[in-house]
């Protein structure tokens, strides 16, 4: 009888460990998906800023006029 009780207790602990392990895996997956979802817009924004900076370097004063017009358009 003692063996069966110990076996039942062991199985109960193993089941709880399995549930905890699965919950941890689920949380890691959720965290990774959230990270990617947040990183993509930041990457796009960074790329746009870099492109605009390159354009400003190339065009100089003409770029400033261009961006001033963009600001004016966006305000309307």
C-alpha cells in the first residue's frame, strides 16, 4: 500500500511539473511574439530615418525645402 501511495504522489508531482513547464513555454512564446511585434515597427522607423538622413546629405539645401513642404502638407 505504501508503494502505491508514493507512486500516486510522484505522479501528482510529475503532472504539476508538466503543467508548470508548459505554462513557462507558453509565456516564452508569447514574449517572443510580442518582441517581434514591437521590433518590426521600430526597425521600419529606423530605416526610414536613415534613408531621410542619407537624402539630406545628398541633396543638401534642396532636401530641407522638400522636408519643409512635407511638414506643411502633413499639417493640412
